C-alpha cells in the first residue's frame, strides 16, 4: 500500500507521517530526496537562486521533481505489489500537480503532471492521498518559525511566497474534491488517516 501525505510547506506533513508510521509498521520516503537524487539537488539549487532562470519555468521545475521520483520507482513498485507492505510518502505526485497548477494558473497542468509521472514515467498510483488541511496562514507562520530556529533551514522561493502557498493549497483542495489520481482524505488528524487505511484493507 502506498500512502501519500500532501500539503503546503509548514502544514505538518512530517508530524503526521511520524505519528502514523509506527502504528502501521510502515516505511517512509520524503520527496524531494535531496540527499540521494541529483534531480532533487538541482531543483533545490534552483529554488535558492543558484541555477539562473530555471526556477522561473514551472514545467522545468516539475520535470526535475518528477525525475527525482522516477529514481525511486523500483522501491515504490515493491510496495505497490506486496500485500503486506506499506510505505508512507511525505509528498508525492500530487505535490507536483498542485504547485504546477498554482504556478501556471491553469488546472490543465495537473493533467500534464499525471501524464508525465503516472503514464510516461510509470510511477505507481497511491492507494490513499492525504491532504493536510492546515490553514495556509498558520502553515506560513510555522515555516517562518522553523527558519528562525534553524540556520540550516532557510526558506526557498516556493516556501517564502505566501501567495503561491495560498494558491497551491486551493489547487490541492480541487485535486482532492475531484479525486485526482485516486482516493483522498482531507484531514490533519492521525486517527482519521488510520481509519481510512483500515477501510482500504
């Protein structure tokens, strides 16, 4: 089973992942995989202004994030086919769909991401997608506090753009409402997620 925990920066995705992984006996992977993937590393460089105008291309950035996930496909495929294994992903394909739709102002970008990642790159679709429904203003405050408390955690271009975060949250809501790429649960409550997982078993 593949569970994708989605949301804007500062929403509390990592907190929820940690809250449920032990209960489910699950493995976890966080995207982007900055420690392991050259594509993720290039995207991070771009987000911090060190790759010229690459960050200005919504589709260019989305492609880097997609290629990062494609590098994890062998691992993800094992969880898509094994009945007794669960992996929880801190961000997955819907993140690319929401941010790209928000950046372009066009929900058709979500269809482009679907085609790129699930069809062309062959990534497995998640069994459950969780939208962490933290208010964008609160999420932004958390991201700022995190930056102030950790000199290594400087916010990148996406994280520091409050308007983009608002638009991305709205795009996520639309994805969840339309059932983009499968089943969704909109919550910030670990017990609700656990119940949704049990319903799938």
